[in-house]
């Protein structure tokens, strides 16, 4: 049984439809349309903006109040907040806002999973130097992390990013607790990331699922990587009182304008795609998703920007017809991917041809989360500063 929202009915894959407002289509098998042809993602975007975007006067007052709390809580510490720094657009702008605009004292935390691009390394160096920010780098035990990634690849589930996404969150909590810091500034933003189908992802915080996929596929357990159990999350939230602050949801966030600011102020360079600072992510989104799972993740990214009125639907359709993954870059990434995982070309073809499996075919806490949904929502609300 697939764990999607209960009101969704899987579409007939033989009938193709595309939203009349954005560019989401039936590559999300659970998409639905109203009588005007507008998809559920557009309607959900509008709802999320009304709940989680805080540009009104009250939101701006709460922003000032929260910044003041962060400064006050860290008076006796070297740092007053933690920021995750990948070198991408969003995390870099959070670093810029924290240091230059709000005069905070952040500690940047970077998870080195072995897939940083050369440009990413250079961008991070520039950011740290120009903003005068300290850095903690958590270097993954490569042998174990590689096996974990291989497990998700061989499992043939759609979300190969779960190992990285899970560990990044776990590391941020760990470092915040270590330094007695109560605030983590998140790099997610509602304007450009609100749309992402359930069918293209899975809950990266579900440690039971992470361990189960790895154990079933590789026969091994995790011993050296930093992970986040439910018990640890509750400890960090209620004992250490660590809260997430989605600071980008309190500013007028325009992707194009932000990139220009970063280029001018920090000599930062654009990667050519969302999250392309990682070689693994670039190969996964640029090739794997499209050719194995028939998913172009740009549809979700562009559709968010369309709803934010930062991109027209016409321009998005043109961009979707363009290949943002140049052949020479693909060839380099492909060779690197095979070498890093010790895959042969035959192994890769087998991976690409193997039928897709659902995440729910592997053990997870999905039933537990559904059963205690109301309590979990309360905990999420407590652990995140939303001010509504």
C-alpha cells in the first residue's frame, strides 16, 4: 500500500495531462485537476503561502523578535546560531543574511559526503572568507556512507538523496547541542520549494526506513554515521530546546535577485541547476530521475516559481525543452559515479533497467507517523518557529 494522501487517486498513466497554470503533469501519478485544469499542487501552494510566508507587518515584527531572541540566547556563547552550508543558493543566502544583515554570530556546518564539486569547494571558501564565518565540517566515513548510498540505488526506490538529507539534519542538531546553540537557521524557502510531489520523495527523517533499506539490500548495519532517531529528536527538541527558524520565509525571496546579490557581494558562482553543487545530485537529477523514473524535478521547481510570479509558464515550458545537462558534463559525472561506487557499465545498465520499487515496500515508521499525526504536528510546530 503506497503512503500518499488519502484523498489522492492514482491516475491512468496512459492519459497525459499538464496543469493549465504551472508545468506539473502526470509524471506525478497522484496529481489531480480542478474543472479549470489547475492542479492540486497550485492549490496547495496557495494554502502553504498563506500559512507559512510572513511578509506582512506582523510577520516582520516576529522576525525582529526572533532575531533578538537568537542574539540574547547566545550572549554567553561563541555562536548564537547554526547554519547548514552546502555552497548552494539558499544556504549561502542564509549565511549572508545571518552575518551581514542581521549581525548574528553563526557557525557554519558542512556535511562532506564525498560528492562536493570543485566549484562548490571554491564557493564555500569565498563565503567563509568574505563573511568571516567559522566552519565545522562533518566528514562522512566514506566506506559506510558509500554502502548506504549503494543500498538506496540498488533498492530501486526513487529518493536516492535520503542518506545525505537525513545525515545533514542529524549533524546540524548534534553540533547545535555540542555548542549549546538553540537555533538552527534553515535554508528551505516556501516561495521556490513549496511544490514537490509525495510520489517523488519520502520522509528522509525516518531512521527506521534508512536502516531497513540498508540492512535488506547490503546485509549490514550502520555504525559510524551520525543519524537522528525519534528519541534523539525529542531530546534535542524538548531537553536542549533547539528550534529551526526558516528565515527565508520572512523575506521577499526572489531567486534571480538573490543570485545577483551573491555574485556581487561574495563573488559566488552559479552551478547551472538547483542543488548542482553536489556531483551526485547533479547526476541524479540531471540523468537518473529523467531516464529511470521518468521524472524531471525541474517541473516542481519551475512550478513553484510560476506560482511565486518569478517565472512565466511559457518560459518554463521552453526551459523544460532545453537540456540543462551538457554532454561533456554528463560524461564526466557518469565516469565519476561509476568509479566512486565501483560499478561497472554492466552494473549501471542493470540498475537503470531494474523495475522501480516503492519506498513503502521497505519497513518504515509511516504507519506510526499516521497513527500519531496530531501529536507529531504539535511537536513539529513546537520545534519550528513559524509565528502563526
